[in-house]
């Protein structure tokens, strides 16, 4: 788990907040999407008008999310795969997309911690807590970017060093076992 890429100087608070917001949109979209086999079974049981209503509502929500990201200036900071994730309708989502989104919470939690929105990093052998996404204030993205503040660089650096050590240990064990 890498909190931030190593670079000269401390991390930039608005950049971290931007990434956290982008991850939040993807995580929320992914967690609201049923697995493909479940959705397929549900849709087969619906009559055509129910399927149509579902698809229209899905398109509306997707378009609303994309518009919000564009209006906030975050859309241009997203990778093409992140944009694809936000644009995907539930009927287009595959298992791999859901797996990828589930892993984003680990990064999001680290960012939330670095921004002081979460008190502690989770233990390295536990999953990140999805409810922590609720700690992102509901202010506009521009306001959040203006007011974003990071923990002291020394604290972030120490946490990064610990995370890298855990990653090294985990990777070493994985190599030894294979």
C-alpha cells in the first residue's frame, strides 16, 4: 500500500483531496452495482417496462455523476479507466470492474487519513471501512480543494515507511510460498 508517490517536497493537499474525491465516486458507483450474475437474474424477472425504467434511472445517475465531476474540474484529472468506471451502466459492469473498485477503498482510506478525515489507518491485515467515505464533507469540490490540509509531512512519511515495510514483508512471503 503506497500512500503517495515519493517526490521532492511534501504531498499537495488539493491533489490528495482530488484523488480522494475521484476514488469516492468510483467506489460509490461500484458498491451500488449488483454483481453481473445477480443483476442478470433480476433483469430477467422484470417486465420490459421495469427494465427500461431501471436503465433510464441508471443513465440519469451516471450522467449526473459525470456532470458533477466535469463541473468540479475533476473529470480531466481522471484516467480513461476511471472515466469508464463512472460512465459504466450496471448492465455493462463485469466482475473484474467490481473487484478493481473494491480495492480502491484501501487507497481512499489512506488519503482520508492523510487529510485528517480518519483518525487512524486501519491495521494492515484488515479491510478498509467503507463508512469512512461519509467523512468527506458534502461541500463543493472547489471548497474542499481550497480548505484541504494534510497531516504533517513527517507523520505521513513515517506511515508510508511502515506501509512499505508491510508490503515488502507480504511480497517476500508470497514469493517464498510460490
